[in-house]
């Protein structure tokens, strides 16, 4: 995320990152830090103890943290973008383009545990709602980005997201092709997060991340 956002800033595109405070935020001397809106929260005891309530609160708080009408493109990551996707879908008239990246899926984890015969309780109290939230985001997004073939299969088979799949990348060569389209340096390893291709070519870009975990 750091490389993508920095590359966009270098090209004169305005970027805003909305996230929860995290140890992974950029250091104070990193230019991107001026574009980060870290949304804090005073969680209740129930929201701390109940993973679903905490997840729901984070999604809701992040959705209320920005005036999404100000952007040409809004980029979501994971189920924490659920309420933001709903807000964009309910906007009257023209709205920002919605692009969502999936690194993993809740449905994929549930299916694989089931195939292995591994009990899923009490994780289902969080993974089932997360799967519903992800499916909603996938259905409302204009473009989807999956970072592996497995995630691509989860999105198409589990959530029925066939027509909106944009791209996925699992090798260093395909990642570097994506990075070159954004004028970024080549990835240092095959494990690096791929850049997001054509979805980043509009005027203003809001990168929306669950925790602002910057990867090379």
C-alpha cells in the first residue's frame, strides 16, 4: 500500500488513507504520513470482547470518517469496507468508482476447514458475518482485485463475482508489470503486494485500508 500510494502521489494524484491507528503506520519522517487519517475509537467492553461487534464498529467508523463524494476512486480492503460500500451504493447521482482488493476471503477459510474436518467454532461467530460483508462488497464494487488464483476462485465460486474481476497476481513478473504501470520500482520479492493496475488512473484516489499495513 505504501508503494502504491507514494507512486500515485509522485504522479500528482491526491491520496488519502483512512484506517485505524496501528503500529504499522508510516514513521513521522515518511511523506505519506501527512495523508493518513487514523480513526481512533473508544470501544465498549462488549465491542472488545465480541469480535463481531468490534469488526462492525470499525467498519462503521471508517465509513463515517470521510466525505466520499470528494473522490473519484475509493479503494477498499477486506470486510472493514462494508459500510463504506453501502454508503457509496446509496449515493444519488454520480458516485466515486469503487475498487476492492481481497488478500484472503472468509468464505475460503471456512470451506477449507470444512474440507479438512477441522471444527470452526467459535470462529464462525466472526467469519460468517465477515463472509456476508465481503460478498456485499464484491457485489457492489466496480472492479475487484484478487492477489492470488485461490482468492480469485473464492470470489467467483463463493461470492459469485464473475463479471467484475479485474486482475490477480501471484508471480514476481506479473507484479512487476503492474508496478511499472504505476512507475514504481520492481518488487523486491515474489511475496510483495501487487499494484492495482488501471483502477489507479483517475484524478483523486482514496486508499482505504483495514490497518494501514505498509508492504514493499
